[in-house]
């Protein structure tokens, strides 16, 4: 199995057709409404006017090529999608080539990476594409032998006819198969017959990544290309008053310094020339309109005010919550707060743009190529089909590259300087450039009756540019008779955006830490407490239930079993469970006392993402998600002083490191349900499991992130060596 | 601007750059060796790690004028066929997610194994603690280094 990465669509089409003959099927990876699968002939392939976003090609020399249109940022889609096609095709995986597609066709749907949705959206279509090709190849063989397809078997890309002892490789059948009418009612495999799906398959790009091949946006270079960095306002809420760029323009290697909107772009012939020159550009800023220059201490005050606001938006209301609280025997009321977070993908933002009179060329890393192209088309007032976008591998995304700001900016600069240019963000630009995980504060209230039953539940979410931060239909909604969930939003000049597992990346922690405290107050085991609520949601639901009670129960029970919940001596266990992005994940964090200090040793994870496609990729999505959730809950915070982010690079902004990762033990429910997504769901439960374990070990409840700055946590260590 | 003759991956390269240009940008912008990555520019993340006379250094903070006649090895030159025991182990363990930091991880690990061919797990952690992996592939990084140490 080999991989071609940076291929233009034309190159791919040539490649698919080059073998002369063979079978090429055009199909859509994700579109539900698009044209169904078609055989594509060589002439129309080369003409390049076909509206499919993927192709499956089988050449006469038995090479199988699968065209991968989705952005790859480490979620391993470039490996797992072709696996699904190859499974139904019964192909020999070692003969499969995966080719990354550029964005170039007109009818894309969902060529994006975000929301853990790629596999759930595409599962059926991918299977159907593989099964269709298989059926056509079988029919070609049957025709050759003048027999029925039912007397044929397939093993690893070889069609066998037992009776005659004849066999054909797919390559030998490919040209004949292209003349067969495309079947419309192919039978998909019984899931128990999967051979490739559910196994551990290595990333198709491994060899390229570990030998340093140019895969990423920053690796893109072109003869005559200019380099640029852009100074954006240092403080949110300010705009440019004056620019003095004379000294910068006089520096060696500098081509120009241009101002557009609130940006000052330094353009030159090398990264270093630009980096040095931008330091001598003198820019004065002034407040933008009536915007205030906010500090983190202001945000703390806004949150306090907003929690008392009368002007809330009610998100869910069941029963009569006020009466329930009025007659409660016990009320527990707690607040939880998180800071802004930058995404910090290891490859900072960057994009190449060349705006010419006859069209626009864009090259770089984006999670949303279609959206980025349309935004550039809007900016330049041209038709989107005048723009080509070549997708590189992404050095991480975490939601940041869902936005198109850095693509549009590169295109605008290229249109001003009339030259091909790569805009590079330094780490400082990336960390201070906005689109953050919003800072949010939650107030939870629980009412228990004399029998310690949860009779009332309130959640108010207040956030800064957070949209709706409450996910009001999640557990425990449906399990409590009287419930009120509302939210208030504060509009700030600080920009925010989706950050891996948007909203739930913190809400899950707050909720799961709160439920743990409620269970303790009710003198119930935290797991039993949740199971009882689920039982109630199942038997006597209140309002709509939008999570699957049985699936949630199953991960809870699996985590309890695998962690030997409550049975381990000298280990403090903390539990958490969360439903997000269609999947269910329960976690148990374990803390031991080492050298008289609490140390996080292990996190046991039970996940239900439906069928696991690639076991290797899936394991890593879980571990990576847990490490992400743990690291940010423990260490990370972006604070502001008068509109300026106070952390600018990894010397002051702390990310988790190798020594600090605990053992992570992963278990899948594997219930045969169609895949439900895994890029995000392992992250949300981690903070809660860890906080709840820390409570057991120290008696100290945590209400704010990052944990490391909270009183009482001095001396806590992470990692197996802690 | 000054003229430099550099010994990189067993070959000689010549280039004219400003004396304070970090080795990282000479490699990437001037010599086309883009396997060495930019991550932070202040020697905090390890993505730019290369070998200077066999020792791991952060190329983002090493001015070209300080390289002199020392030999430089980048990820492109770690092995001829991409089959250094660490590269083989990285594939075997299927370490990479986005993959951006991995060249730096491998170069740091290679310098460790050269000095200490049979490191303990703790020594691996200590040597690679300066390399950030934002995807969180840390478990597999540790596993791959230990696997490679059994084969070199």
C-alpha cells in the first residue's frame, strides 16, 4: 500500500486513467443527494468535468486507487475511509493506494473535518462504493466463464471459481467490469464478516511523516513566492491609528509593508527577513468605537453579574423547578469557571495564495476547504470556480482551521501586492490571534428530598462569545422531573470559535464534578447515583430524551468493571461519563499517594463509538483525547490584560508533556452499531474523572480550571512516574 | 549577508544568508529541507530538533554563524532509506496522528539512543520531555523509543 499526497486533481485523473482501461468508478464520499455511482471513462476523466468527489480505480495491473477528499489533521481519516471501501470490495489492502484530493469539483458536500462526523456521514456510501465495484468485478468474471456469480468466491482481491479451478485478480477483470451496468441494489456484507474493519491498520502516511517529506502547508514553497507576516492589533478592541514602516521597508530582503483593514503585512523574500522587519514596524492603535479593553478580572466580574441577570434565554424547562427547590430537604449550589484557550496546533496558521487576473490559487491546511474558497470568492467578488484550493496535510486543527480568516487574509494580501505569497503566523501570532475556546461560568443547583432523591435541577451557563453553552438535552435532562436550564451571553471584542469538543470540553467537567458532589451529598455511590438516574430516564422520562440511555449505561458498566470500581485498596477513583458527538465515553481516573503526595496514575476509558473502524487509529483518538482533556484541565489558561493576551508562547502557556501522561487503558463496547464518531468524545469526560479522583484523594473539590492554579492542589503530580 | 558552507546529511551546501538567521530557516527557506519544523521559535517545543555533531539541538534558536564546520543531520538524513530503527519503530507502533512534531521527536530520540542505547522508560521521558505533541501521542512515542532500543 502506497500513498501519493500532494496531487492535483488533474494528476490524479491522469493517474487513474493512465493504466489504459481498467475500472474507474466515480462516487461521493459524503453527499446523500449526489448522483449515484457511475463508471467513468478515460476521456471524461481527462476532460476533468465530472462531479464526483471520489473515485475508486482498479487498473489492469491490479493497482487499486482510492481518492481521499477530506482534510487530514491526525484523525486518521485518510486511512480509515479507504479501509471501509476496501472492506466491501474484499481488496488486498497491500495493493491499495490512497491519494489526497484537491478541492476542485463543483458539488461537494461536507468536505470538512469537524464535529467527529466524517465516518458517521459516510459509512453507508463508502461501503456501497466498495460493494458495487465488487459486484461488477464478479459479474465480469461470471461473464468470462459463462457461469452465475453465485458460484464465485472472493479472497483478498482474487475471484475464484472452485469448480473450474480458475481464478482472476481484480486487475484482470477491471476492463471487462467497466462495461457492466452499475448495479443499484448491491448487498452489503454482514458486519460479522468484516475482515479489515476492526483491525489495527497503520496510518497510510507514516513513511512520509517519519522521513520529513513536505506534507504540510508550511512546507509549501514555490519559485518566486514571497513570504509575509501580519501584525494584527495587540489588544482586542483596538484599531490602527498610524503606521510607520519606513525602517522595516529599508531592511534587507523586504519587498513591501502594506496596510489593509486592521493588519500590517510585512512582505519579503524569506521568513527570517520578515520576522526581523516586523519588529521595527511602529504601529499606534486606538480604541475601536466604544469597545472596552478587557482584562480577565473584568471577565470575572461580568460572570458574577450575568449569573444574576434577569435577561436569560430559557433552553429547557421541565416540571415546576421553583416548587421543587422550595420543598427540598437539601440544596447543593456550585459554580465552575474556565478560561479562554487557544487551539495551538503544532503547525501554526499559514496559507499560500496567488491571486491572478484569470483566477486564484490557494494552497494550505484547512478543515473547511469549501467554506474557505467561498469566503475568498466573496472577498474578491469572483465565482468560486475561478479558485482552486489544494489541500495539504494539517499539522493539527482542534477546530482552529474551521475558520477561514487566515485563508482570506492571505488571498487579500496577494491581491494587494499582486504576487504569490505564503502568509506565516508565528507561534505568538497563533496564540494571540483569537478564535479561542470561550471563557464560561456555570452555576449548577440540585434539590434533594428527604429520601435523597434528585427532585430538582438547575443550570445557568454564562459565557463570553460562547453561543449557547448549556447542551440542555444532555444527561441528566430527562431523568429529573423539575429542571430549568438557561443561559446568558456576553459580547466581547475577544474572538472565539469551535475548540475540540466545543462547549462540552468544559461543560462535561463541570456537570460531572457537580453530579459527583450531589451523589456524595445524597450518600450514594457516584456510579450507582448515575445508573439510578438513567433507570428513571428509561422508565419514567421527563421531556425529550436525546441520548441513548442503554448505550450510556453500557459504557458506565464497562468502565466500572474494567476499573474494578470501589474494589482497589489505596487508590482513589473518580468517575465521569459523557455523551457527545453521537458517542458515549465513561472514564475512571486513579490517584495514588506517592511520597505523601497525590499522583494521577491511570485513566480507564470505556467508549462506545459503535463499530470501531481502525483499531489503531481509534485507540489513539481515545488516548489523544484524554491527554488533551487532561492537559488543558490541569495546566492551560489564556488570560488578558487590557485586551492583550498575556500568554504568547509555550514558555508561559503550559501544555502537557510526556512525563505527565498517566497510563490510559482503553476499552471499546463494540456493539455493532454503525460508527458514531471518535475525534472528540474522549476529551469531555476527562476533567471530571480527574477532579473527582482528586476529591477522593485530598478532600478538595475543584471548581475552576486550570486545576494547577487552585488552592489545595500543591504537590499534585501527573504521570506514572509521579 | 555572509557566505556559508554547511555540511548537512553528509553533503555540502552553500548559501548566502544573514549571520543571525536560525539554522531552521536556512534549512527550510534556503536549502529546501522542510522536514525540520517550526513550532515555537524559542526552543520550547522541540519540533525543530536536528543533530549538531550528533547532539540534539533546537535549530530555531541556533544562528547559522554558530554552526561552523560542525556536521548537521536532519530527519531527511537520519537514514538513507527511512529505515533507522526509530523510524521503523515509529511505523510499527503507528505513532503519528497529525505528524507535525514527529520529526523532532525522532531526532531527539535518535540523539538519546546514540548516547544511551538502552535507556529506561524514565530516561526516555526525561530526554523527550522538551518535545510537545499536541495530538497526545506520548504513549506511543515512549513505546516506539523503547522498541527501537531493543533493535539497534
